């Protein structure tokens, strides 16, 4: 975990034993920005590696942002997702941010369920009932000790 001002970088590591040495390799990275003026955390970067070998790294990165949000007393998590990552974030409970609600209503379809992926980056938010489910999970199974 690295911290500069309101920016933080979190990494999840794989531990390998080679001979008598422990070697740590990153399998996931998340960068977050704590926006106290707007009462939210932005996930500014997120990437997981070796997804075939390790399932759930992306979900743990989401949870890290939610735990930090709760620790700081903030109320929302936002991200700008790449088109290919849209189904993953949607399935994880993120929805269109308020400034994209008009776009969502205009299309009048549930993108994920119909298999449609947006053509451009889209701002998504985690709040309401979906956020509460994540907060409950984080409280029951915390990552940050």
C-alpha cells in the first residue's frame, strides 16, 4: 500500500517459495483517489493479472476501494470503465453514474443482460443497495486489517 496525498495504490500479491526465499509477485493493482469534497472514492486504475490462475482478484480490488471509502467516512465509489470491462463492473453492482442516466434511459435496454458493451468509457457508480451489500461483505470478510 502506497499513499500520496489523497491518492493510494493497493496491490494484491502471490507468494512463491523458491528455495529458501519468499518471492512476491503482484496479481492485482488498484489506484484510488479520495475526493473529500464530493464525498466519494474514485477507482482511477484497476488491473488484475493471471486471471486464469486466480479468480476473484478484481472483486477484491473493488472491496479494497469500498473498505477505504468506509474507513474515510465517504459514501460512494465511482470509476470510468473500459468498454470490455463493463460486464464485469455491472455484474459487481456498479451502475451508470447520474450524469449517464439519460444515456441509459435513452437506450431503454439493460446492457449487460442483452450482451451489449458500450463503445466508449462510461462512468459508473456503486451506491444504494448494491453498495450496502458490498459494505456488509467487507465488514464480515475484511481485507484490510
